[in-house]
């Protein structure tokens, strides 16, 4: 690979950044909202699964229910 000068490197970086398609504010808000909703659903699901398995373990080992 040929060596390039730092100035040339940064020019190439600047050209590549101009080619990036950045998301709109609306797209960012929609995807952020969806991530928050999915995380909340997953957290709720795993909370109840954990509670269920904790109850089963207490039953098995007789630690009182």
C-alpha cells in the first residue's frame, strides 16, 4: 500500500464523509423510539421470566414461598 501524506489522507476522509447519507431528524427519532420500546418489552419479559424461575427455585429448595 502506497504511503500518503497526512494532508492527502484528510482530504480523502473529507470526500468520503460527503458521500455519507445521514438520517433525517425524523428517522433518528423514530428509530430511537422503537429501540426504547423494544428494550422496555424485553426488560419486562426477562423480569417476569426471572421472577418465575426464582419462584421455582424457592419451591425446590423449600426456602418458603
